[in-house]
C-alpha cells in the first residue's frame, strides 16, 4: 500500500528531479544504509502488552487473553497488531558522527540566555530542576535530555494527587 502511494506521488505530484524513494523497499534500504533500521514488535490488540523479550514466545495476551495471531489466516502466522520500534542509540550515534549535528547537540550549553529571560527550554525552571536533581547532565554537554523536562512537569502536576506514585518513586 505504501509503495502504491509512493508511486502515485512520483506519477502525479512530484517533479521529475525529486529524490523521494519509489517504493517502500527502496525507502527501507535507504534507512538501513544510514543505520536507521527499525524492529517490528507484535503487540496485544488491546494494548496491554508487547510480545517482546521474555514474552516473545507467548501466543496470547497475559491480561485479556486475546490471540497474538489472526485466527482467520490459515497459511501463515500474521500478527493482529504490530508496532515499529526505532532504537534511539543508532540515531544518537548518527547525530554525533555528523559535525554539524554534533555542534547543534551541544548548542544548549554554549548559548544560554541572559538571566531572567526565557527563550528556550534550557532557560525554564523545569530545566534548572533537572540540572539540580541530576548534576551529571549539567557537567557533560553531550548528554541528551530525552524528555526529562516533561517528566518533571508531570511530577509537579501529580504531587497534588494521592492515588498515583510520585516521579521520584517511579525512578527508585
């Protein structure tokens, strides 16, 4: 289906000199050549679990007991639901291999705003909280924050609720 969409774009929408891959197989080959592969992981149709790691051998969900594979497919095992997992480590390595991207990855350390002005996420109180809680992030500019700011904001919001575990309890 994706190959059909790509062919349609090539035929009717894009100029002749475009560089969009002509098929899904070609797009996958390009991603693979630059270290951007993905892994397909089977999932429960009700989103209760992934059939991955210790659960890779299971044939039904532990929670809802729904079948992993489509029972109507007689010739082969076709998962009822799957996700594509893009591992982050190869992407980070790719970013630091490129000098221009590597410079942008440490930009936050070299270009801070003046005191009292918040222009970037690094100037926010949440970022300051992350740096004071985990000082190793402050010392090495190559550390990637990977959404810690959002997690701290969720923690601040959840402190008011008694029925949910706090962020600090989740990390310990």
